């Protein structure tokens, strides 16, 4: 059977599998995936590095993007960097990456 062209060929909600900003991970699952504690994730929230969304019941829900940031923070902390400094480093790395992406975009526009 050929799917209608007006409707997506994927089941409802399946597009969220590839969305790195979809809050699909509970705190327990996120901590398990990162090999860390839930307290560590809470400390990243308190430090302002990641702000998880909340479910209707008030439980923290993390995105894949946030898990990558948390993994980077854990790497820095495991090497002796204080958590506040690790969060600042990651924020600066993220800003640098965004500025580089913006510059590449401007260069490609001017070269066209």
C-alpha cells in the first residue's frame, strides 16, 4: 500500500525519535545512561547548565542535547574541575561553537 502524500509515512509521534530537543528521558534513565547520580543532574540544573522540562507530575525530563552537555560536565568533573567551573567552560564552548556556525553561515552567504 502506498501512503497518502498528504500524510506522513511515519506513525504519529515517530518524528520525535530524531528530535534532539524532545524531553524523552526521565531523571533515572538519564543518570543511568550517563553513569552518574540523580544528584549530579540536579546540581547541573542548580548551576544553570541544563534546565530540564517537567512532566505534568513535576518530574524532570531531559533531552538528548541536555544529556550530551551533562556527559561533558561529568567528563570535566571527573578530571578534577569544580562543577561551577565545568558549567562555565561548557557554556563558553557552546557559545564559541554557535559563533563559528554563524560565521560559516555568513561566509557561505557572501560567497554565493
